[in-house]
C-alpha cells in the first residue's frame, strides 16, 4: 500500500497546556532551593529560558484503573528535571472539577525514565514514584482533593511525599522504573538486572519504607564488570553509565491472567526479549524480538540504542494468556506479535503469531525520512486488537492506526493502515489592501491572539527576542498589556510619510507594517514548533481514545466527521462519494484561484446576505450577489474548463440529489441529537471541545463559502437559456441553505474567538464565549463512552445548521451585559433574531452603552410581545440578567412592562426617558386593581422625580396633583418647591395653582425663610415668599416676612450700606417701603402684624423674644427713625459713649 493512498479517518485536536498562574501550586520538597525559582523568574526571556520553563523533557498521561474522579493525569518533567508537574485531564466529570496544577520542585534533577504512576485499589488516591539523580526514591500519595483545594495541600503536605535511599543503587545505576502496583516497583539497572521494591506495610518513619530484592541475569561477574570505569565489548555508553547489552530498555508487567503471579516482559539492548518471574527473579524465556537466531558475534550489529524506551506492549483479557507486541528499531524497523501463555505459576510458552510475515510498518510518506518513535496496543473488545504508531521527522510527527485482522494479517498489514490528520499548515491572513475593512494591526492581532493559538509565554518570548533584535529595552513595555506591548514595538518600526506628490503614502505605510508583522509571526511560529515536538503516544482503554503528548501540547485524536473524512481524502475519495468529492474539490480549487481582493469583496457582500433581512426572491439575491461580488471579472477560461472537466458539460453531475448529499455532510449526526448529558464536561473538556469546534468552524465555513461561490458561478455560466442551471436544480433552496449554514458558523466563529474573563474572577482564568455560554449544554452520557467518536458527534451537532443545540444570540448578549461587556454584546446585534425578547435585549445593549434613543426605539418595538399576557418567555434566556422582580413585570401587561423600563432608565439617570415610559405605563394601569394602584403610585412618584430632574415643572405639578398618598404628596411638594427655587424658576412657582396645597407651599417657604440667617448671600427665600403671598392676596403675610428680612438685614449690618446716589436708599429702607405698601393694601383695622423677633438677636437676652403686635403706624415710625438715623450718621451726629444721646436738631 502506497502511503499516499491511506485514508484519513481521524483528526487531531491540539490543546495548549498553559494554565492560569493562580492554578499552579508549587510544592517544594526537602532540600530544594527556595530562591532558585525567583531567580528564574527574573532571567532574560530568551529561547533557552522558554524551553526550560515550558517545554517538557518527558511527559505522558496516566489513566487510573480503579477510581474515576479524577481518572486521567498528565505529568510533565520541566526545568531540566527539577520540576514534576501533575494535573488532571479528565474530559468529563461526575464530581467537582480538579483545576489545580501541582508542581513538585526537586533539589536534584529527576533521573530520566524514572517516573512511575499507580492507582491503589484500597483507597482513592494517586500514587507516583520518582527517582532523582542522587538515587533517592520519592513516594507521593495524593488525594483527589489536592487537585481541587489549595487548603488541602497545606493541611496534608507532610503526608504527600516520603523519601527512601535504596541501598542497591549505591553500586548500580537505574535505567528504567515501572510501577507494578502502589506497593511494588521494578527498577531495571545498567548491569542487566532488576531491583524489586516492596512497600513495608508497617513503615512508620523509624524503619525502611521499601524492601529491596535483587534479580540478576548472569551473576556477580557481570555485575562487577559493569562497575569498571572503562567499557569493553559487552557494554555500551549511555550518558555517564556503562550499559550491559542485557540491560532492559523497555518493561511491561503482567499477571497473564493468573492469580498471585507476576511476570516482567523486557526488551533488552541485545535485541532480546526476556520474561522474568517476579516472585523468584528467574528468567523463564529468552529469545530474539524478531524470532531470528543470531550468532553471538552479531550482538553489536543488532543492538538497540539505549535511548529507546517503548519496545514492548501487552494486551489481552483471557485467563492464562496475553498477546505481546515487540518492536525492533534496527534498520527499517519491524514488529513481531507473540502469544504468551502461562504454564502453571513458574513457566511460560511464547508463540510467534505470524512467523511467515514480515511486519515492517508503512511510513506516513515515502518522500521524507520518518522514524517510529512510539506505539501502543489497544484491545477495545475481546477479539479485536489495534495498534497505534507515532512517527517523527524532526519536529513533525504523524500518527497511524491499524485494526489487526489476524485471519488475513499480511493483506491487512499492507492495505488497512489509517491516518490521523494533523494540521501543520501555517495560517496567515490575506494581504491588506485598500478595500480591506480591517487595518493591518487589527488583522494580525486577531490571528496571533486567537484563543488556543499561541500561549502567553510564546508571545512574550517572541516579543523579547524581537526587541533584542531591534535593540529596544523591554523595561518600557513591561507595565503594559501584552497586545499593547506588541503593537507598540512593531508600530515603532513603521512610520507614515509623505509620498512624491506630497500626500500621505498610506500604501507604503501599510506595506511596511505588513512586513514587520510577518517577521514577528515567523518568529512566533518557529517558537511554537518546539512546543509541538511529540514526547509519546498514550491510549485510554476506557474511553477508546489516543493522545499525542507533546512538549507543551496535547493532541487528542478523535474520529473524523463525514465532512472531514471527505475533505481530507479528496485525492482518494471512497467510490460512493466520488461526485460529492468532485463538487467540493472543484469549489475549493475555484475559489483558491481568486485574488485577495475578490475574496474580500465576496466576504463583504456575503455579510449583507447573512445579516440583513431581504425582500428579494432567491434568484434576485443570487443575481445581486454576483453583481456586487464581481468575482467573475477575475475568472479565466482555464478556471471554467477545470470545473467543466470535474462536473461535466453544463455541470451535468450537479443535481438536487447531489446537493442533498452535500447538505447531509454538514447536517447534525442522528446519534448526537437528544444526547443524555449525565456527565458534564470538565474545564479541560470544554477547552478541548472548544478547540475542536474552532477547527470545524473553519472547515464548515470554507466548504459552504466555496460552494455558494461555485453555485453563483454555475448559474450564470451557460450559452443558451435552456442550459441554465436553475432549469433543473433548485438553486434558490441551495443558496438559502448555504447562507443559513454560514450564518450559524459565523456566529460560532465569533463565540470561539472571543475570550472573556468571568466577572469577579481574580485568578486570570479566561474562557471563550463558546465555553461559557454553551459549556453547560455539552457533556456525555457516560464516563466511559468512546469519546473519540462522541467529541466528533458533539462538534458536528454544534456546527450543523439543523443542530438541536440552541444557541441564542440574545442569551449570549444577556450574559455579556451581566458581565459589563456591552461593547461585545453590540457585536452580536447583526445575529439577533426578531423576536420580542431579542429586540428587548438589543434595547438593553444600547441602554448599557448609553445610547438612550436607540434603546427607546427597541423597547417600544418589543412592547407588544413583552407586555402580552398570552405568551411566556423562558427565564433561562436572560442568563441571570433579569432578576425575579423584573421577570414579574414581563408578560404581565404593558403597564408593568413600561414600569420595568422606567426602572432601567432611572438607573442611568436618563430622566427624559423615565418621563416618557412612566407616562406610557400610567396610561395602561387598571384603576380597579389594588396592586395596579400601588404600582401606579410608584410610577407617579418616579414620573414626578424625573420631571423635577428635567425641569419639567408643569408636568411635575400635574403629577403631584394626581398623588393620593398624603405623606408622599407632601414630601414631593417640598422637593418641587425647593427645586424650583434653587433653579431660579421663581416666577413659574408663583404662577402654579397648587390646588389644595397653597397653605403647604406657604409653610414650606416660611420654614426656609425662618431657617436662613444670611439674607445677603443666602438664597432669597424671603423675596419668593413675599411674591407668593402678594400673588395670593396675603398682604399681611407678605409684610410679616418683610419685617423678618429687615431684622436679619440689621443683624448683618446692612442698614448703613448705601446702594446708589441717594444716601437714604439702603436695603433696609427699601424693605420698609415694601412693608408699608403691603400693609397699606388692607383695611386700617387689619393693618398690623406680629413681630416674632429674630433668633440670636440682642432683644432676646437670655430667654426667648416676646411676641408683639406691630401696626402700620409703628412701621412708619420705625421707617422714619431709620431715615433719621442714616441722616445723623451722614451729618456726623452720633455719640461716642454708650450713654451719649445724638443731637438730631
């Protein structure tokens, strides 16, 4: 089988591993340097530091066998072996999510290939074991709570790690370590032997934690030879160790289905497989791993590199037997499959299952040099065996799968390999042009800051290296955000200058900026490639899913959807999909030949088709799209000929049936609909599904967009009218379906690329809008279902136009509004439906943006539907934006709906709109309902307050007269009077009738006059009250308030202040004239008033001033006395002592 003819049946979804800083917990083991980490944080952000901190030197996923929450753990060795990082990576959950990442900081680097994990059956815990380079054996026991709560780590730190110094490693070097169980370890050493460690059940710290048992291959002679400082012909150098050829490079432990038995199957450097009895250390079987007898002198020729680690795998469920696969990396590489059977408890037989077949794996491509780096066997069912292989070519890797057909193994091995599609393409945006709607900076930022694309560490390191290349100091940009720093540094490299004509040369500036962004992007990509170096391949038998573990990535291998399977295999489609492949391939090739300008124009026209309600017929819409996009101008005869070659003359293969099959590819899988969600996704699972959805969104968009373009082209590509495509194909329906599919995909694209931080979150944990708004709708029916298939079905269902997963733009907008992101909510306005609730939500968006006019238009438009009592809106649609009180006003009549709007506008102090909707609310109240009467009173109160705030005093007065509550009415009256006085609407106040409230107004003004003492600089309440009383014919009252003002003027010393040329014209004399005039307007017998005195005046003495009656005659005398006093002062006729009497003659 040619490697190029393999079918892509699987798709890899890559997931970043960078956690938020708040999730990382550093556990420092005894002896570790506490100052070292701080020093690293301050080190230069160069590539070496980046690799040390972020790229693992060793990594894998461990799946627990007996306990399920969490069940899968990712471990990574970082910073030169000094840190072992462990985190949970369950896709779904049945308990609280485990979000913490535990980083164990060692004083001495970890010995390579000496990290082992186990799952104790007796209690729910994760056990793992580490040998460091000082040959200390660390034993860790972690409860699940340690991955959920920081407090649990602090409380149980003393029980987490225990240390043991193996005596056997004082003269041997460890090579590989595996965990047989939580109480038993196996360490292979450089001399070809093994050390078995059995946990001491009675260890209390005073005695040895582990019991050591030594197993040897050939006795003490070989052991002593391995200690010699020089190497002979029987050893090979590995690092600082002399390795015997009998040293085991790969170990698998199995019971062969026999109780109380343990066997170790090893592949050694001498190209041999040895099977050990772990009870007594006897070697039960030795043979070449390919079953070939070799002469002793050929040992060196067929020796295995000591760096090889995974050369044997065992699967099976039968009692007394297992299937074993060994791999020889020598030469082209070859597999061999064995049946190992137990003969009693201390004997085994080994049978070559395919002795006549050479099982040389087929490389992913014949044009490159590929090395098989890892493989795993899977035994999902009793009689089925699959093999997964990982191939590497420098930083690139490929994954293959083969389902073994033991009855027809030769043909199966040659023809049945299946490929995993791994997207290694480097995505770059189209070149910027004058018609591009986004500028260069925005376009590139969208690409590099796309969620899940690059980690912050990668971006920071690339920026630091770029700055070093420019000779710019990083100190100036540290305080800024990442996006701002990138824009600042790259923006400094381009400047806007004038061209030869003297005008600003924007094209040159755009081109210069584009060059700098492309350079920075290339640097980012090169750094990112290092993160994608494959470390190994793992398989989860419970969920039937394979994972590629990379230096700083995880690759989840899932099944291809129907669309992906067709797309990735367009060169070699299946026979029954040849026509669909031809249609899809033709469209892709056709649009791929467009210039960037035509693609941008077509996208711009398509946006209007997607977002705007059209009254045109289907044919008119197609004609409009063709005219506006104008891509036909760039089509050559060769382009047209290629489509004809693929689809036949006059596109004869294109039929309604063919389009039905294409739409079937993007339809929701039947198995995915109405799925039971008893196990919701974990945060890790949500990010995995979100990333898979991002990948599928781009594919769905590409297919639908190119199909729509091709459809428009074919409709207008004919010689005579009877050959037109619409005569035999329902192109209108096809066009509408593509537009509807693109509309949903575009909405999903926005959700997937928009990153949000949850309100109130202090941990910096960010998620996409897709994860936040749809995460609760996604999950699986079982913890152990085949999630490689389930994830694909879930993603396909999510992207499908006929999906049963409801994605309401208005619900997403509600979430954004609740989290104070109205700016993002506005971006979703084009997706909004025309339902009353959706229109109402658009009003809320504009309200939050303080566009009160637009909000009012939407609120009015939604009024009938939102106020109707015949329909009910589901409360979950608001994402918690509306509380229970607000919901009680929705769908309960227009009066309550408008009252709800009043409360909304009042929060923003938009009082003119409070007035508008309060008046509407009052119009629709039922006066016979006691509840409505209470709400009406509230609306009248709000209307009054809004009218006062907007200086609509006539409206406020009218509203005041409608109030029935006396207390509310009186307080409102006081507010109205005060506000009108303060805003200098005195004349309007006096003119208002205040039916039944005139005495109250008089009392309010009188109280203010009484309380004010500074009548010179204070508010002129005396004048207002005087005018009020004159207006209402209360002349004695007007005179009384003037007398009070005269007395306060005297106390202020204003009696001698001359305002004009007339020395007798003072503030006091003028008030006397007004007072006399006022009293002169009443009957002589009534021309008197009370003199209340002034608080704080000398007349009061130690007690209260006596109230006395003052007549008009008395007032005239006082006035004359005041005039005489002023005249005497002007003539210098005044005494100098207290008992002097002025001579007024």
